[in-house]
C-alpha cells in the first residue's frame, strides 16, 4: 500500500505543520505536535472492504427502536455487571491499569471461559507460547479446552482486520494498544499519533462490523508512552483496573460508560490460577473480627453503588524528630491533615507534636468523605490508647467546625453493617429514614465530640 502523507497537528492550538518540531511555531508550546493522517479518502483504501461498503443514512429519531439492543454476556459476573449487563455489539472498551496489575490475565481468562463466543486474542506483547502458558496456568474454574479462543500475534492494524474478517469472532481482545501500529502513519508504536489513529481505526471497525473490541492499555506515570488518557473520549467505555500490587485484591472501576452506570465496581482477588470473583467483599476486608488494639475502627463506606466496610488503622505516637511525621496509605494525606487540624482546634486535642500514621487494611483506597468519622475515631482511640469496640462502625463526613455532615445512602450502609453482625452504627444526625428498631442500634451524632462521649465516656 502506498504510504499516506501525514501532517503534524498541535494539540494545543490546532496549527498544522509539515514536519515534527519540538515547539509549535504558532503557540510556542513544547511537545504538543501529534502526527495525523492528512487525507482520510486515501486512507480508506487501506481499510477492509466490509467497512467501506457500508453506507450510513440519516434516520428519523422516531424510527430508531428505543430498545436497549441485545447485549452479549461475557460469562464473568463482575465484568458483565461493570459493563452494565454484558457488552454491547460494536462497542469499543478500553481497560487501563498499571503494568502487572492483571489486565492480560482478566481478558485472557474471560476469552477462555466465554465458551459461547469465539474470541480472538491479539497479543502484541507476548508470543503465542507465552499466551498458551498463561492459559494453562488459568486452567480449571469452568474453563473450556480453549478451542473457542484464537491467538494472533500481530501488531499491524491492517493485518489484524484482515484476520478478523476471516475468522469472524464474537469478541476481539487487543493486548495492548501501545503495541499497535498502522501503516498510514510513520511514528513508532506507542506514540500519541499511532495510539490515537489505531484506536480510531478499531472504533470504526467495531461500529461497522458489530464485533465488540476490548483494548488493553497501560498507564505510565511519565508521559513517555501515550497512555489511555488520550483515548478516553474516543472509546465507548473505559474501565480502570486498579489495586495495590502487594495485595491480592483488584478493583475494576468504570470511568466512563456510554451504555451503563459508572457507579458499579467489580472486585477480584488475584490467585495462583487467575482472578477470582470476591463474593462478599466486606467480609474479606474485615477478616476475623476479634478484639483489636487501640487505633482500629471500621468505616461503612460506599464504593460506587456497593456498601463496603473497611478497617481503618491509626497509630499516634510522640514525635521523635522536631517535625512530626504524617503518613496515610489509602487515604488522602491532605484530608488527614485537615481532620487533625479540626481535632486540634475544635475539639482541643494536642496532636501537633505527634506522629500520625494511617492505613486502610487490604490495600484499598477510599476517596469518599464518609470515611472521615472512622479516621477521627481511629486517631483519637490510638492517641488515648483506648480500643474502640469492634462491633461499632462509622459513617460521616467531618466538616471544618467539627460537625458531622450527612452522607449518601446511609440506610444502605447500615443494612450492610447489620448483615455483617455489627451492633452499633454511628451516622450523621439529621439523616432521614433511619431504622429505629432492628438488629443494629443506630446512633445519630451531630458533632465529633458527641461520638467521643459515646465511645470513651
Ligand atoms: P498480567 O495479567 O500480566 O498484568 P498486565 O497485563 O496488567 O500487565 O498479570 C501479571 C501478574 O499477575 C504477575 O505478577 C503474576 C500474577 N498472576 C497471578 O498471580 N496468577 C495468575 O494466574 C496469573 C496469570 C498471573
Ligand atoms: Mg499484559
């Protein structure tokens, strides 16, 4: 195929240049030029016939059927739920995450276990033997003999399309987008121009053929390799696979979903034979609930739509050095400093000369402010060296005046705590519709000081 001519477009101002330059001559920004195809008509000659032949016409909105089209279940309960009930035909899904987190594992095991679909696993990172070895490792757990899953080690998009045309699979997985390259651009694989162009080719391909495509993409801290960030607006669905590499738990979080809610959350555990669905996350996170030393308490948080009880651990000790140390794992350090300032100024606790360490058990990260109350109780419990009873749990945002502010879905949090056998739940005062009777005692609190009165007398 004849090489197409490309041009370099500034991502900042849109100025077009014939050559790559470090600095845009128009807006003077550095490193903003991206290679793009100059002529789309010419380029189309390189795309498969099935795409070219389809003509689209305008349709009156009244004539479009409102039904949520058929979805294809992938057979992985968590993945299907996170996607909004299976994949939509012709959709392009991007799964992003740090290297080594388990993206390839998740997609390969899904491809192997979806025995009702023929799947094509395009691997640009590993050889067919390596994929086979991984598949052997993933054996068992309802997996077929692998006759439905085809492996292709190819990175050129035009060749990939040709193979897909021949095979007609029900699902295509591309691992990873950073290894793809298209003949229409000069840049090497992984550059912003290549990644974007390959993704848009895949998008048009998926839409034209109705075959859903899952793209795997690495997120790198430095901008050297174009990460999935530049693709987010192009694809239908962005799932983030995250977790702490030192822990076994992995979270699958939708950042964008054109066909479903972004409030879902999938939880997996990395095992020796692949990723297993975590049936009862709170139970796993809390472990055995025997007596604990001071500084530990349980927060009733929500991760998406699902209530999740998490153990918060704090350690407060006298500072050895002049400047006290503050560190938080799984929690925003600035927010912890703010809570410490509230305790100091509004509640009269002297924490200024104390080291404070905070940790969420299980390697989880909680962003929502409803965990504040548990953080405050853990810190004060450790400071006074009094253990908080382990049958209590907490939900509430702490404001700058020391008031406990309402949080969302309080009933759902209480219900989850009751299910797990907690005896008391501390929730913000003024929350409507709280259960007055039942297995769990609900204690509404208006200020941080009130909770302390209840707990430490
Ligand atoms: P991988 O899927 O290769 O990560 P990614 O594609 O996101 O870069 O996962 C690699 C890690 O997972 C590696 O450290 C080994 C571990 N692992 C298991 O613990 N169990 C398994 O069954 C498999 C296949 C991998
Ligand atoms: Mg991988």
